[in-house]
């Protein structure tokens, strides 16, 4: 049993001026009122308020909250009235105790409507004074810790309620540590068999996993030190409930769960987090779709971290979270970390950004009569994975978080998606990639004959939209490849004074197509368009050899087709879209000279005119075609920059801030030490155009200690 002195000791550690006298009076009052009462565990009832007060003190809350922890059950479970509490302890404490009591009286059941109503009441109580909910959470945590003394039905009911009501709420308040514990305890009581078998499995492999944790931790620590990043490394087995959810979500068996070990790297600055990420990705291969940057895009509950999953050389997958000490504190304590014991700011004010959602929720509940609709809105904020939106006629559509206007359009009808050119959300015109928010009323604007763009694939979230867009693009791509193939062949034939039209009408093209294994003429053209087949190969079957030879002398290639690239917003004149992509070796940026290259089977790759690979002998000049930019101001392009610098303290900070001053995102940083106190830093930046890049480079060159700054153009062996 917790002793009162333990609580006092804890509080004095963070708040030496705390009003201990007030606490002592609350303790004595509570002891007197609960006298003779016994918990199901057989302990004196007082053990419960003491434990709750200790949890609140551990969270470093103010004296009032801790006092309420001691008193929280006196109105509910004894003959004490609210007025008495007020006369002894003042209005503040009386209000909060009354608030906690009110919540305790809410009959929770699993029916959706009633749950909505109850959550609504809890949220209203929070708006009065957030401490009401903090005390209630501490109360629930202790009750969950002692749940084994209840009978099985009660255990199930309380555990269910904890998962349904408290866990989402605690999660929304960002209190990661308590959330984990509540989930763990709820899992234990709700699914005891699953809990036990999962636990046994992990126990059985403990020796192996401890060895693994030790090994990876050592590698991480060594490499951070080598790169002069001061960081704390932690390895652990993930939260059992989250492993269990993964089993359910992925429909896998217990034996198929392998990545239940996770690591954390805790650094001193956000810059160090990205640098650490670069180091980690140099050590092990990352799984791209598992990377999440919650530093650049914090969760609504203020959670920040970089998440990456990597594969070790032996093939084990494990997750690494990278965050600063500050971010770590917020991830663990959430709202409790924002409110220091000294600030008397426990009532949300208009300035508290983090309580905007709370106020919105309350306003919403006043307008919405239908509890189901209210529940939908709650789900959005409490269960962060879903977004509920409406059609103009009021039909509810739910989406994964991050879904866009395009996802919405495809969810209604494929054609509506294809022809979508814009949207009005709540009456306002918005860009197509706008992420939907709860309660948005979405109206799609279409233009007949319009088609989807490849860019959409970058931001759509639903698989339906993705597959419909891909289908359309594939169809179009084939049409274009046929057209391009026809042009290529026509041009080559013209040089030899033949006409494609005539050969087509005589059926000679069909003949050659079938000789080359194609079913129809269009398949032949398509192969030409994709570069799988060269016009010369076709001609050699159409024309006698003498006729071919005399024309083989080199001729400079006139602009073939002036194509328009849409992919990544680079446009090539003439046609539009498709069959085009950026060469990965040089990643051209708007404003610089570019050249298109017809590849053998992947369409046209666009290179920077300076790209060393274009000079490569593997590249056939006859395949080069003229391309040109069409600028889109909102788009940015990845470019890799390499900085050679003196390795002295503070350099990384100077460099990142110089880049930030140019309003530029850093997507990745990798660092390499070089001999003689020098270092090589490679940055992946997002730039608007070549001028933007030049500005960045010149400001980097202006930093003392920077020796050279270069754009990275990679030499590749293969043609791309
Ligand atoms: Mn209680």
C-alpha cells in the first residue's frame, strides 16, 4: 500500500513549495470518511485514493489535482456532500471532485448511441476543467491494475469500457505511457487466452530476443558515437496489445509475428534525428512504405518521431523510432507534459491550440441532434485513423485519414473520379490533393472527357482510387505508345521514300507484325513506342537490303515529337503525359536544360543536359528527343547535394538553418567522416527550380567551414 509520505516525497521533488498542509488535510479527511470501508482486494479502501494520488504526483501535476486524487471518491462512496468538500477545501477542489463523481455515474454500455452520449458528457466535463479527466484517468488506471479482484463479468465490462472509452481519450490526450498500460491490462482481462499464449511465445524466445536487442543496441550506439551524435538507445519488446492487434489486422498466426522488437534512439535535436535516420539507413535497408515522418507532420495529439523499419543482414525486421528528449517526453506524458505544476492553466482557453478540437466538439454536439452523427465526429478525433465526410445530400462516407478529394470522387463513381477537375469542400474551392477532415461536405466538380493524372497516385489513399487510376493510365499509355510507335515508323519509312499508309493498306505491316510475334498491327506499334523494337528492325523486314544500306549514313536527328511530360510536373511539348519519367541519375530540376531519351521498354526518360550518362556510349543519340519544361509553381523536386566540410561542432545546425532560411525541406541526411577532420554530408532537398537550388548552394558556400558544395549526378552503368 502506498503511504502518504511517499506522495509528499514525490511532490517535493518537483515542487518544493507545494502546499503540503492542504494535502495532509485531504488525506486525513479521506481516511476519516472512508474509515471501515474495504476494497475487494481486502485492503482498506484508503489504499485506492492513495494510489490514485500517487499516479497524479508521478505525472507531476499540481497540488490541487493530487488532493483531488485523495478525495475523488468521498462524494460518491461516503455520506460527504459537495458543500462539505467546498467548505473544507474550497471551490476548485469541490468542482473537480464533483466532476469526477458525475463521470462515475455515467452508465456505460456498449450501444453506440449511449456511448456517444457518455463521451459527450466526459468531454463537457473536460472543458470545465481538464483536471477532472486527468483524475478520472488515474482512477481508472488504478482500478485496472486491481481488476483481478472483480468477478469475471465485471472484469470484462470494465476492461471493455476501458478499451472503448478511456484508451481513445487517453490517446487523444497524447498520454502514451498510460495508454500502453491500459491496453495491456484490458487485453489481459478481455482475451486471457490470447494474452497468455502471446506472452508465452515471447517468453520462450526471450534469450534470443535479448541477445538481438543487445547486439542491435550496440551497433546503434557505436555508429551514433562515430558520427558524433549524442543519443540514448533503447531496445524493447513491443506492447503486447499492439502485437495482438497486428495479428488481427494482418490475419496472421502467432508464429508469423516476428517483428515484435523495437528500438528507440533519443537525441538532442531534430537535426540529429534526421542525421541518425541517415546513419541507420546506411546500416540496414529500410522498408520504404514503413517510413513515417511525424516530426515534419506531428499527429493531432502532438506526437512527434521518425519511424522506420529496417531489415538486418540476417533478415530480421525491426522498427526504430527516432526522437528528441523533448518529443519523447510528450510521447509518454502527453498533455501532462504541457502543463507544469506551477502554471494554473487547467481550464482550456481560446489560446490553447491543443484544445481547439475540444471546443469544436462541444459546439458540434450542440448542433447535432443525431447521436450517431456525433459518434462519427468523435471517432475522427478519438480514433485517429478514420475520417467521416458527407456528400452534398448528406450521405456519410468514411475514409482512412489522409484521404483526399480524389478518393472521395472515386468512392462515389469511377467516372466521377476520372472526370474530377476540382472540388468544393464546405462551399470553398480546394486543390485536389486536399486531405479531407471530419464533417467536410464534399462536392465534386467534373469536366467531361477529362482524365486522371499520374500525379494523383502520389496522394490518393484508398486502394479503389489507386486501382481505377492505374487502369485508366495503362489504357492511355497503350494508346500513346501506339501513336508514338506509328510516328517513329512513319519517319523512318519517309527517309526511304515509303509511306506507312500504303504499307498498311497493302497489309504488309500486319505481315511483319505477325512475323515478329505480334497479334495485330497495334501491338507492333506499341512495341515500337515503348522502344522494345526499333524502326530499323521493322524496316529490314519490309524493304530489300540494298534500299536500306544507302540510307544508313548518319543524319542528325530533327526534333521527333515534342512531347509533354506530366509525370512529376515536367512537361514535354506536343503531346501530354505518360511514358515519361525522370532519370534517377540526375533528377533534373525546372529551369535547367533537359533532354529526353527513348528507352527500350520504359518510355522516355528525362535527363539533365549535363548528365554524365548522356555522354555514355550506351546512349544512342538517335533516341534522344527534345523535351521542355512546363512549370508548376506548387511542385518541388528532389535533388541531392553533397557538402564537403570541416568537421567541427555546430556545423550541422548551421547548414540545416541555412537551408531552412531558403524555405527548403530536407528529406534525408547522410553523413560520412573523411580523413583529416573533414566530413561529407549528403542532403536530399526539395527545390522548386534551378534558381532555388543556386540560392541554396551559394548560401551553403557562404558558411565558414564549408569547403565545397556540389550537386550529385550519379553515374549509372545501365541506360535509364
Ligand atoms: Mn475511484
